[in-house]
C-alpha cells in the first residue's frame, strides 16, 4: 500500500484529532490546521499529497482556502468534507479543482478508499513521468561509426536545432525513420510530440483529411470534426513518410502549409495556424520525379532545404559488425537466450553481403539466426539462404573467368541483384532496368534465377 503526507484542515478540534489519529493508524504522516491561515502556512512549509478540507470554517471558508492553495502552487489532491445535503458546495469545490468530496461525519472506510485511490494515482503519474523522461533523454539509438554515418549524424545534430524542413532520402530499410526520430530527440522541441504519417497506400482524400483534419459533414462519414495530424504535432515534429507518393493536388496544399504555416481543414474555411517542424522522407528519386513532372519542383526545393541522404548499408560495410552485434544482443535478451555469439565466418559473410534491404534486412537476418540457433555460437549454416546461395553478392568482378563465362556470370548477378532490389517484383525490376517484362522473364529462366 502507498502511504503519503496528508494535511487535515478543520476548525473542530475533536474531528481534526480523530482524522489525524486514523490517518496515522493507516500509516500516513498527518499534519493539521485549524483554519485557512494555518493551512496556507503548513502548505508552504511542506509538500502534501492529500489535503482533507472542511468547507464550513470561520474566517476563510473551505472554497476560498481551496482557491488560495491552488494559486500558491499546491499540487496536493484536495478532498473536501461537506455537511450532509450541501451538494451544491461539493460541486463548486470540484469545479474549483478539488479531487473528491465526502459528507460529514466522514465514513472511515470510504475515506480510506478515497485516499488510497488518490495516492495510487499520484504514484502512477510519477512512474509515467519518469518513463517519459527516460525515453526522451535516451533518444533513439542510431548505430554506425563509419565515416559516412558519423558525418551524417553530425550534420543531423546541427540541422536538428533549426525549424527548416528536412528531407531524408535513402533506400528502403536504411534507417530514415530512425533518423527522423533522432532529429526530433536532438531538437529543442524534443519534449513536444513526434507525429508519424505514412503517405503511401492511402487514398488522396484520406491523406488530406488525416494530415489537415476535417470539419463535420466535409464528406460522407465525417460525422464529427476531426483534428489533423499536423495539429497534433503542434510544438513538435511531423514526420511525413513516403512524401513522394502525394498527389499533385495535395502537393500544392502541402507547399502552401510549408510556406505559410497555415491551412484549412477539409470542408472548412477557417484558417488554422500550426507551429510544427516537418521532416519528410522518401525512397523514391524525387529529382527524377521532378524531371518527369510527377513532383512539383517548388515543393521539392522547399522540402529539401536540408537534405540528408542515408547511405545504403553496402556503402558503409564497417557498420555491419557493429549493427549485427547490437541486434544480436537485443534479440538474445528478448528471447532470454543468454549469451549468443557470431562465429567469425558468419560475421565475414554478413559483412561481405550487399544487403539490398539494408539495416532492416540485417536485423531480420540476425533475429532469424537468434531464434534458430541450437547453441551459443551462430554458425554460417544458420544464415538466411539468400546470403549463402549462388553468386557471392560482393561487387567484385568475375575477372578470373574466360570472357564468355565472365559475361554470363555478370549478367546472372546483375539480374539477381535487380530482382532482389525490386523485392522479387519482375514488373518493377524490368522498369528499372529498362527491359520489357517478357524479355526479363525469359532471361530469368535462361539464367535459372
Ligand atoms: N542506424 C541504425 N541504428 C539502429 N537501427 C537501425 C539503424 N538504421 C535502421 N535501423 C533499424 O532498421 C529498421 C528499418 O529502419 P527504418 O524503418 O528507419 O528504415 P526506412 O529507411 O524508414 O525504411 P522504409 O523506406 O522501408 O520505410 C528499423 O527496425 C530500425 O530500427
Ligand atoms: Mg520508413
């Protein structure tokens, strides 16, 4: 049971003493005051969790004392004691910030229940605050001590201080979201909200109303007014993921917001101002999209005031062992596996692999090994098949082979890589390689991929 500091304020000596005795019996520390003046003095001298406050007292009445306590910054929960039948004053006390009320003479078992509940609530609030602070002070962990990542994080820390829009680019799984959270945590707005919105796979209308909110009746189903994610991000950061997928119409609305800080909800005419920092991310080539006319150039420049590119994992192989070890430690702890270690050959293969799915793929591979490992040491046979099958994925050229075989080998690796990058989607791969899909399909069969 939680015990606390309680102040009893009542002009009736007998009642006061009875309450103090009872509180002591329940394990609380109790102090007493016979009127408003004494109560204010006591509250400025010590911190209380709960104040039991009589409403009918000579001099300042209980409601006035309640108001004065609140004004003096007293954070205790105040429980008022009212005479039977004076519900109006109880209601007034609650409006004035009292936590609860009891009728006199106080029923002790009821009093105990009220105090226990308030103390438990206060305990939970404290626990929650400390958790929030811990999470905030730790921030997201962004691993990587390669030169490329070090430089990126340094620029990011500086960029985090301002309020300009930041555009994060990088292949899928390279850590754009991790970096966005890091930027928020490093920024002066870290105590504010970090709000995430993914623009992919949502219809235009849904993105718009999610982002900007909507007024009641704006469209079928809009039964009540709804705040958008941008409003929810006030004082903090809004992270717009996959911003390259936004339609031209919404691009215009987004640009307007970025330039003016203002927008209207869907179906609304009121101008809404929101102070939030926007971080956007995309794994599409926005410059190419601008050239093709699919993405507004002015919006691109506006988003890209600060552009941060996360290098793909294969361009920073020094980070691989560090990331792999960190993920392994995490999964071993989660799975309660005790110590798990990579065999040196395993780490070698991990480091040489090209990681088309970047850090996410590495994390998944390590998780898989941690789950499947029969013993403490992770041997290469536990690696996912794509790491050990067929052609090594390193970029080394097959220079030792006769010309014809080398070309064959090169084509095979080239195609395998393109397929992997496209997540096995032949249509996407064909588009990227500039091949007809049917031709790509024939090549795939020729090379037995
Ligand atoms: N530098 C890093 N340090 C620690 N973990 C990382 C790092 N980069 C990525 N990760 C982990 O890899 C996974 C993928 O990262 P994230 O979601 O940020 O990628 P992304 O670039 O947003 O990918 P997508 O384009 O597919 O959305 C996450 O689980 C994240 O925790
Ligand atoms: Mg992402």
